[in-house]
C-alpha cells in the first residue's frame, strides 16, 4: 500500500503525555536516561543515588514509551524506551509519551522517528534562539504522520527488522576481520621487536629540520598531524607575507613527522606522497630514517605502540596538557628495536596490506550505513 493512501494522523491522537512522577528516596539507586543523536538509541546515562539528584521527584519511564529530548529533538534525539530501562527516571527535558497501541505499534514509530521527514517535523515544532531552541510540546503533538493499518505496520516493521539485522551482522563480521588484521599486525611486530637489538632513535632516524626560505610573495602549503596515530592532514596555505613568528620547515615523503606539543598523545605520523613538499610549523619535528638501516613505518609503529608512547611521554615533561612539550634531545635518546632491514620491509608490506583492507572496510561500512536510511525512506513511502 502506497504511503499516499495512508491517513495523516496528528501525533496527539496516538500519543499521550506520561505523567508518572515518583518521589526520590535519598538512599535508593536510580537509573537515568539519555538519548543519542540521529536515532542512535535511548540508553542508560548513569546510575546515581537519590541524594545526588538535584530534585525530590522525577518522571519514571516504561518500556514501549516514546521519549524525546526537548533540546535535541531537531537533531534526531528520540526513540522508544527499551526493556532494560524500565523504571528509569528522566527530567522534564525528556518528555515521554504513552502510545495508543490500538492504532500505532511502538516499533513502527521507533523506525519512523529516524527518518529525515520526522526529524523535520521536530524542527518545525521547535523554537528559540541559537542555544535555547526547544521542542514545543503542543506544536509537536499537532504534527501529523502517515499511519497505515496495524497489519501493514507489522509487515513494515518485520521487513525493516530483518534487513537491519542483516546489516548489523555484516558490520560485526567486518569488525571481527578488522580486529583479526590488527591482531596479526601487532603479533608480527612484537615477534620482530622482541628479538631485535636496540639503538637510539637519533642514530637511526636523526632530526633533520629544513627551514623554509620565506618569500613574501610565496604560498606555503601546510601539513599537520592528528593525535592518536590518525595520520596527517592538510591546512590552508600560509602566505609568505603573513609569516611573522612562525618558522615553517619543509616536509618530505618518508619523514617521521612529530608534533612537539601532542606527541605524548600520539600525534606522530609518516609523511606520505601527498605531504611531500608541504611545510610543518615550528611545532613539528622531522626525523629522517637512515636508508638501508630503518624504515619510517616500522619506527613510527613502534613510537605509537604502548611502549613507544610511554617513552615519548617520558620525553614530554610537564603536568598539564598545554605544558607537555616534547624535548627534542630526549626523544633522540629513546631506544628503539631495530630488526634486520629486510624484515622491516616485510613488516611495512604487511602494514600496507592491513591499511588497504581497513580502508576497504571503512568504505564498505559507510555504504552499509547509507543502506538503512534508504530502507527507511522506502518503507515510509510505502515502497518496501
């Protein structure tokens, strides 16, 4: 049955406000609810004692109720209360509603509220200034949704559930393959590193900074490094006429690029071909492995390992985030494993394979993530 044949029914006809208020006992434990954005679910926020809650009473929710965030409804923060949150408490910022199940199946609304069309209705029902936009309940209850017969709702929910389960199963299999690949990589690294002699980083990958000759008419494309081993990224070019206190340094492919203020949290990466010829700010150090002795990828992998990050942290004194600046002399004194060069090259090849597999996995995952919104769109147009 096409959705254009479904009657449009105001939410106020199928939802009624949950008014279940309970008094809180100071010595009793309570579960609090939060709602993830963009239809990602209604979940447990925390468990707290009544004495820690800044109120004497709270609304209590039950499974199968529809719940929404007044503040973030326009960002998809809504859903159906799951069984495991039966009896949990919420503030008035999370109004919950009983569903007339003689007309509307909770699971049907649970899927429908994840569609762009439903979120748009929540935006329409919200008002306020930039940081105080809130859902207006009366206006929300006036919003109309397409409502097929219960039998059709059941068929649609069953169909979506089956397809969503297949997507989740594929995601889990992909995640398991990713974990196995990373485990294999780490196992190979540990086997090589544990049996290898050690040398100082400064002996096998000395610091080599290449100061830029500043031309006021030139443009200096920039490269930076993300924390937690997430690689390099590019920033807007720095114009020569704008350079004052900055001291840009040339970066070449194969350099180990290290942030001297975020090294302790893994801002370490190997410069790739697309980074070649770009410039790092004075906040970046470039280490150049000795050809035939060490590979950049093997050394970088070590520096990002738990052991390597420990030593990098030791070379970054200071107690506060902003004050933990890497000591360029101390990092050169870190003792790094140095297996035979041929073995390092084999490890690099394995690392490249794992990265390519990971990239494919991410692309496939992104494609799968786009499937569910497409399925929901078709379902609530009556095309599924």
